[in-house]
C-alpha cells in the first residue's frame, strides 16, 4: 500500500494532464526500481510541497536529496531558457470589442 501522498500526486497529475498524467505517475512509480521506497516517498512529499507536480519534479527532488542539497526550481542557472512575462490585462482594452466593425463594400 502506498502512502496517501502518492494518491494525491496521482489525482493532481491526472486532473491536470489527463492520460499523460497517468504516464507521469507510472514514471514516478518506476523510480522504485532504482531507489528505496522511503527515498521516493520523501521526494513525492517534497515535490507536492513545492508544487512541482510532475515526474521531473519528483525526480529532481529525489536527486537533490541524494546530493544533500535543496531542490532548485528557479531558472537562475538556466539563462539560455526563455523568460516569460505575464502582464495584467487592462479591462479597458475590451472596449474595442464593443465598437462597430466597418464592413467593406
């Protein structure tokens, strides 16, 4: 019987990713092939706490624990990856949708 955190991880993965989430969960379970149940469980708990809901997130937490370092989930060490900027939407921008459209004749 797996600890409750595995059930929570499975539900989150499947609700977010559907069929792909089930595959991700199987990947997490397969970590038991190379690591002890206690190590995998600790990694799942850490990943859930950090909101890293994925196979890669769990594996990263597991490897970080083995190396006796905290998991680094920031992109500071990966400057080659694109950065995203999400701006707040200005509600007045939607007023343009209310203006009549000119029809070409």
